[in-house]
């Protein structure tokens, strides 16, 4: 009642804005079955460190690549997220535009999921959530991993870009002079999260030629 009063009665005392902490940023993270599952895992870890609320969907083939490529278990990865959904759950909150999120990242993104997103086929929760992000004009980052690329892949990337997505192939930046694969992963993760205006502070930024 007090809340209603303060909202509609201009004679009521104004609510204190200084006492409210800003709402937590909210990002959907989808892992699909392209190689590079560690990138998705490291994105989840970085978002946790940045206190971002994460909504996670993992495809069947992502589960297979995670198992093959890393020492993480699916339950380890689920535990990194705030909310986890089954890929077939079309009634999940993230399937609706009325559920407010800041954006979505598909990392790694297979060319199959790229094709589903660019053609608007909402037959699983990842492509549906991505479709919703595009229609609501929110930020969608697709870390598409395939090489070499066919004209089908390139066309699908163009279509997704024209609809508002950012294609972020996780290609290494050799100028950082990496001493390990970890350095390359941290750099890619940092640059991906830059797109959401989030700074992992986990990599060195280019500031010009280094003086010898
Ligand atoms: C070990 C392994 C590596 C794969 N790497 C890639 C890849 O880099 N890019 C890609 O588009 N598909 C890759 N695939 C194939 C996808 O997993 C497959 O197309 C799958 O249907 C993708 O489905 P999803 O997007 O629903 O996860 C790979 C599959 C396996 C088993």
C-alpha cells in the first residue's frame, strides 16, 4: 500500500534512490557442440566473478565436447550458473521477450546453431532465446567456431549480423605473445565480454608498441 502511495501520490515522500543498489546484470549463456567448450566455461567463470546473473543452456553435443575436451563435469558447469534450463524447455523464462535480460552469448557456437538462429528456426531453447534477443533488439554474441568456412556459413553469419548479432569467431590474437593456451582463452573471453561492456581485467590491452 505504501509502495502504491509513493508511486501514485506526488505528495508522498520520494523513495530514496541512493540506498538502492543497481540491479545485477543478467546474461544468457549457451554452450553448443563446436570445439572450444573451455571458452564457454571460462565465460561462465568470468561472469560469476563479475557478479552477473547467468542463465545457462547446454546442448546435447556441447555435453559431449565438454566431456571430451575438458576435465569439467556437466554438474561442475551447471553449478557455475545462477539458473540452468533444459534445451527442450520452451516454457523457460528466457524463451519470452517479457523476461528482461541484458543479452546472450553462444560460446562456442556451432554452424548448426548459427544456421538455426539465422533462419529463425526456434526448435530448441538456444535458437528460441537467441530469436527473442534479436526481436527485442538486445545484444547477441555468437562465438562461431568452424574452419574453413563455406558460403553457407558466411551467408548465415551475414544474415545474423544484419539482424543485429555480433559474430565473434574465437580466433587467436598472436600479438599478445601468449605463453600458454590459457592466455589466448583469457584474451578471447575478455574481448567477448567487452561487447557487453564488462571488463574481466584478465588480459593485457593493446596500448601501442612496447618500448624495447
Ligand atoms: C569433437 C567434436 C568437435 C566438433 N567441432 C565442431 C566445430 O568446431 N564447429 C561446428 O560447427 N561443429 C562442430 N562439431 C559438430 C557439432 O557438434 C554438430 O554439428 C552438432 O549437431 C551441433 O549441435 P548443437 O549446435 O545443437 O550443439 C563437432 C563435433 C564433435 C563431436
